[in-house]
């Protein structure tokens, strides 16, 4: 571990090969607000930079595993590589930025803050979103926005099948093609407020390839589609003679 800086500015370099995940996270948690940390040799390790509770800047040089930056507040985390499952899961505030692709469940249940994916994103991005913001520069996999309760999802590329499955009050903007909406979601044209909001988000994320006036807005139909099977239908159908026998 290398520490640089005077009494007001702290800059730390942490080597994940030397320290391991537990010690790297302990060092990050010990940083005061305003400090900066550089993590080297992450080599796909899971659970890096989780649960941070100070306004620190964390720069991770290399690909990471699952759940990077989750459960945190205030921190600004950048990963210079791709990431596994659950980027920014349960994020409360701050920002997590992935300079690559992300696997399934990015921004799952995020209550606040912003999760930025510079590449493509796997299935179930924004699942159970609860007020956070997810911005994907590339394509989103199937079931993006599944059960998203509130917040915003911006997809700069195409969106996979079953977009907006069981969508609640969250809003999804898609710049490219939509492979298929879930029955509980519907597409709308953007209005002036949508264009303004999408433009602000795209600029903040550095997504200059998105035209806010040519987005598709996806919102809830305000009902949940019912999954039906022959067995469930049979269970709801009274057996022959039951009503007449019961009423006799």
C-alpha cells in the first residue's frame, strides 16, 4: 500500500494481489471524505469497493468480478475494465462507472445514485430498481427493468426481449431497437420533459451517440401480466357437481 498527499488530500494505491479483497476494502473504508484510491491488479475479484460510506474516489485498474460498488453511499467508483454480476447492487447514492461490459443484474435494487455501463449489459439490468439511475451505452440483455419500481434506465443501443417485465413506476428510454416488450409494459413517444431529462443524463454520462429526441419511452401498463398454465387454470375451475352438491 502506497500513501501520498498532505494533511488535506490523501491518495492511496492498493494492490489487490498483495492485500486481498478484505484488506483492500478495509483500507477503502478507512479513507476520509475527499480522499482518492487507486486499486491495481483486481484480476476479476468479487465484492470490491462495497459498502463505502464516504465521498471518496476509487479508480480500479482492471476487470472485476461480481457486486463491485454495491451497498454504498457517496463514493465515485470507476472500473477500467469489465464487471460481473450485480454492479452497484443496492446502491444508495454516488456513482459506479464500468469502462467495459457488465453481466446480469446491474443496478439491482439500487435506491439512488447512478450506475454507468460504457459497453453492453447482460440480462435483468435494473431489476427491482428503487429510485436509482442506470445508463447503458450499448445493448441491454433480456428482462431489462424487471420489476423496476422507480428510477430511470437509459439504453443507448438495443434492448432484448421482455423489456419492462412487471414494470412499476420506473421509466425506460431506448435509443435502438426493442426485441420485445413484456405484456405489462407499453411504448410511448417522448415528450419535451423526457427529451430534456434524457439529454441531461446522456451528457452527464458522456454518451454523445444518443439523440434524446429519437428515443422510445417504455412505461408500465399498470397491471401485472398473469402467468397461466393448464394446471393453474384447472385448479380455479370447480370440479363437476361441486357447486350443486355444496348448495344442496
